[in-house]
């Protein structure tokens, strides 16, 4: 262990990989000191575990209805968080629901940033009218109120998980394009880009191989911070009945189904809401910590 | 000396007017893009607009007549041109659900949203700015941690859920506030038939009429949703205030002021605040614009008859003209607020003016 640490913290790394891993080790040390960020990391890890092992962790089948056991309060033996209006176990539904949340988050995380990176790096690298046109388009999408655009898109595409993801991704990419463009502008005129260009590399090659990697850290921070927002919008769409459809145990949908029992049976809405809140808080804490560690501009403060 | 200063002023004027012109051009392009997107959404929607108007039993001739009147046989760009032209004349089509023109509907529903978002922003600013300043002046302290955590919680809270919990606790259990809606039915009748409606905003109208019982009831209805939106905007405002203020307090002029023996409150609230105000205006404007659109879910929870409810109700009735018209209006308001904040920014900050 100590030899590994010594290897990682060697001031004279002998290979690129050693240098890279050493940097990551130092970043990890810094983030470990940030207690809030660690709390976020734990929450996100718990989400991953819940999603991966839902069938083993859940005490009941999330779809199994038992009308003789409907609307039982939390703490009932066998139903730790109570049951909903169909007698389904709320804890099991929340555990299975983490899969849907994670699925949506993952799909948005691989689509929106890619589109944003593409638009931003191309705009920043080429400049001129390409930049002007692409950035105008970005501004137009940025000017659109996000939730309402997602609503209108879902209205066109029809409700469902994939359409909700598509609608969210189409409204989420502009900030990434902005970030990527700003990063591209700072490296565009640097010597190493000029060197690659003089070697005869084509523009797509330079962008993909030498510009995009420079943008990645800021984009990754942005993704983590954005995930909380994505979870909230997805839950909002589900709540309105425009996202995931019943009987799937999506958290927003569960809140809306418990709404009619709110005053007598508060737990039906409250429990899935708590799940949404905790998970998005986790992503926010982690993103905040990551920004403090990875972004040299904010770490000075 | 005077010779050289005059052309310089002229140059500055020219630059300012150029900036304004380019700003207006940007605004026009953005609005055009907005219309293009809603237009495309409206075209690809799987709802036949003709069928939606004439119904299932129309004769082919009737259908063709409606097709002609809607201009659906014209080329794409020509249709878009007509759409833009109509939108410029505040004609956003007719709502299928209510049978009125969309602009008329929007004029009826928008004041409720405006009232809610404005009060929310006022709450958010009044609490968020002092909280952010408090956190910035004692970085790392308990109060800083609390402000940070409360802010992050505001970012992470599903608004619709918090609204339900708020209703459950403050209306259902404690009975401190009135429930969903803008007014109790009796007061609502009074508002509708006996009082003059100046603005469509109940709080202002009832106050202008001197009907204080209506005002009290309206306040009791609005306090919960507005407080909720205020919390969301407070989260954002306090966070930004904190970072702006910390940045400002590390400047040398602050050290100078302190060394001169100036009282700390004056250093913070007069000297530093003056510079913090500049970026803060943009932040507050942004959060205001965000509340105007973000009130969709809040309005649903609180049965608030605003633009958000209008759009969602229209959505479920497959009333596309109303959905898209509402979207355009929210978009325009959004863009305009951003534009205004940009102008104010230039007016307040001498560096941006130069």
C-alpha cells in the first residue's frame, strides 16, 4: 500500500499514466476531506447499489397488489414504509424506482453533453460565422423555458420514458455547448494545437483528439450538477402523468398517485418525494465537491 | 483638451447605440427561432388540426374549407411567415378547449402567474441576499454551513412534493393558511362581480378597492405557494450573493476601507454591496424568469389559475394552439426579462458601459 502511495505521489513520474493516476489520487485526497462531497458520494453509491440489487433488497414484489393491506402506515411489520392504495409495498417500489431514475439520468448524461460538446467545440474551434450561427441556435434553446419546452415536446412525442429522456436531453444540451465553447476558445490558439495542425491533422481529428479532452473536466462537473435538475424534471413529468406511465414505480408518479390520499395517508406521497430529494441532494453535494476539487478557478477561494 | 474629449464622447455614443442595435437584432433572431421551434412542434404533432376543429362528421367540403382558412396547403415557409405575422399581431390562434383566442386566454391567466412569481422573487431576495452576505462574511462558520446546506436543499427539492407537504402541514394539520386556489369562493364572487379589476392581480386589485377582507383572504392563499417559490429562488440568490460578496471582500479597496477605520457594516453594505449589486441584478432577473416558467408544477398543486395550469390543462385536452401559444408567451417573457437585465447591467456598471 505504501509503495503504491509512493508511486502515486512520486514528484517525477516516469510515464504519462503514472502522472495521470497521481493527479487523480491527489484529487481524491482533496475530495475526501470535503465532508459534504463525501456524503454526496455515499448517497450516489447507495442509489447505484439500490438499483443494482433491487430484487434482493426489496422485501416484496413492487407490482404485487394486496387490497386487504392497502394504505398501511409506515412501521407496519413487513411494510417498513407502509403500503399504497393498491396495497403495494412502498419501500419495494422506491427501491425498484431507483432503476428508472438511474436509467433516465444515465441516458440524459450520455446524450445531452455529447450534443453540447459537439456544438460547442465546433463553434469555438472554427469561429466566424459557424460560431455565430451555432451560438444563436444555442441561445434560442437556452431562452426556452426548460420544463415548458419538455412539456410541449412530450405532448408531441407522447408520454413514456424514452420520450421524456429525449425531451429532457433536447432541453439540457445548451449549457454544455456554452461551457465547451468557452474551454475551446482558451485552447484554440495554444501552441500544441498549432503543432498538431502543422503535422497535417484534420479539423475533426484535432477537435476529437485534442480539444474535447480539454473540455471534459468542466463538462463532467456540469453533468454531475445537472443530474439533480434532470431527476427533478423527470419526476415533474412523471408527476404530471407525462413521463413514465403506471404501473411502473417511478417516484414522481408515486407522489401523484398518493396525492388524493394526502391528508389522511400522508406517507404515500411523502416517501417517494423524500427519495427524490435525497438522491438529487446527493448529486448536488457531489457536483459541488467535484467543482471545488477539479476546477482550479474556484479552488483558490 | 476639449477638442479631444468631444469626439471621444461621440464615439462612446456610437458604440452604445451599436450595442443597443445588436441587442435588438439578437432579440429579434431569438424570438424568430422561438417561433420556428413552436411552429415545427405544431406541425409534427400527431393531432390533425382540421379534425380538431370540424369534428369527425364533417363533409370533405367543410374540411377543405377549414384547410384553406388555416392555410395548410401553402408551402412550409409561407405558412411559417403567416404564423410569424400573426404572432406579431398578437394572434396566436384559437384555443380548441376554451373557444377563445389564445392571447385573450393568456391575458386572463397571466396576471395570476405574475403575482405569484413576483411575490416569490421578493421573498427570495429579501431572505437570500442577507443570508448570502452573512455566509460570505463568516466563511466556514456554522452560519455559512447552514446557509450553504439550506441553499443546496432548495436546489434538490422537488417543488411539487414540497408544495404537497406544505399543504399537508400548514393547511391540513395546522390550518394556518388557506388551501388551494386564489380566493375562497365567496370572496372570489365578490372580486368578480363587485370590485373593479385593474390589473388582474388579486392582491393589488383588492387593495386598490379597499376591500381588505378580500386582501387578507388572498394573502392567506398566496403565502404558501409564493413562500415555496421564494425558497427555490432564495437558494439560488443566497448562493450567488455569497460567491459575489466573497470575491468582493478580497479586493484591496475593502482592505483600504477597513484600515481607514470604517465600521464593518458600512464596508459590507455600502462599499462592497455597491459592486455586488451589479451581477446580482442579473441573478435576480434570471431567477424571476425561472419562477415564471417554473411555476407550472406549483400552480398544478395549488390549483392556481395561472399560465402554467393553462398550459398543462391544454396539454391534456390535446389543445395544441393553446400549448404552443402559451409556450411562446412564456418564452417571450423569459427573453425579455433577460434582455432587460442586460440593459440594467450596462446602465449600472460603468465598466460594461465603456
